[in-house]
C-alpha cells in the first residue's frame, strides 16, 4: 500500500518593510505611482534640503539653550613667575570641564582637528556638532611657541593646546571674566606686503591652471599669507611656473 508523505511546508521569511519616510521608501512609493527617475531625484533633493534645514533649526535651538546655562569658565592656572606673575588664566581642561556638561545636556559635542601642520604654521579647527546632524566650525592658526626652553615637540604641543582652547571658546561664544589672552595682547602675525603680493600674483599667473587651483585651495585670500611664509610660497610657485613653461615648450616642439 502506497502512502503519500507530505513534506512540511517551508515558510519564507518576509523582508522587513521599508520605513515610509526613509529615502528608499519614498523612492519606491513614488516609482509605484508612476514617477520618473528625474522626478524622484528632485523629490530626494527636496527631502535632503528639508532635513538640512530642520537640522540647522535643531542646532540653533540647542545652542540657544546651551547659552542660557550661563556657563562660567574658572581660571585655574596661576602664573608664579615672569612678567605675568600674579595673573591667572583658564587652561584647556578648565574650558572643557566648564562647557562639556552643558553642551551634552542639549545634544551638542565638540572636537578638534589639526587642519594645517606645516613647519612654521599650525591651524586647529574646532567643530561643534548636534545630534540632529548639523555642525559648525571655527579655525585659528599660529606659529609654534618657541618661547622659553621648549624643544620642537613641546613648541608645537603648546601652540596646539593654545589653539584648541581659544577655538573652543570661540565656537561656544564664551570667555573668561577679564579675558585678556593670558595677560598678553594677542600678536597678530605680520601679513604679506603689497609689493610681495604683486610679485606673488605675477609668478602665480605663469603657473598651470592646476597649480593655480591648488594654491587657491591653500590660500583662498593671498593677502592673508603671513609675512614669514611669503618667500617659501613664491619659491614654490617659481618652481611650478618653470615646470609649466618647460612643458609648454616641449609641446610646442612636438
């Protein structure tokens, strides 16, 4: 007697449903309703701009609430010798300890990145981010602090810490009471002179478009080049101009 044995039915797991407000969910819904690819792209672009706008609004609201905390930065470092004896100022950890709790309370966080690390110039960028996705930044630069008996590493570390401290205060809009740059007026670096700028622009005009674009990316405003960097920048451009001239001459002979 033959017996029919039924095999157990296999259950196929359903793929998880896409969220209706997710980019893919909206795209699929639009396609199902007959939208063209171009229309979908426009919808996605509109959605992206709306999300950025909402993130900026959330950031502004959080920052306003942070400012309402009335954060006080304590000057925890006393100067015991030298011309600044008797002065006090806030070290980096004083600033961080003061602002971090209030920032975190409102979904904000800060971080730094060394965005320029040349031999004679350093630049630090401080980022302030909100959990909603928006971020803003402040950059500040300066030469290595060679004062005192610092070695090369200590000189760079000193400047990096200094820049981190002041960019954090700048991005949060806070200052110490009687903030006076540790008792010293800030020394603005001497900038390129008009004569030097004209010379630099003349050399730059002889460079290839690629070299000009690269220079503009590093120095969007050539009038802000520190005076002590001008000779090095011009020398580099002269080398680039000579190479470009040689290439053009070689192409003309072919």
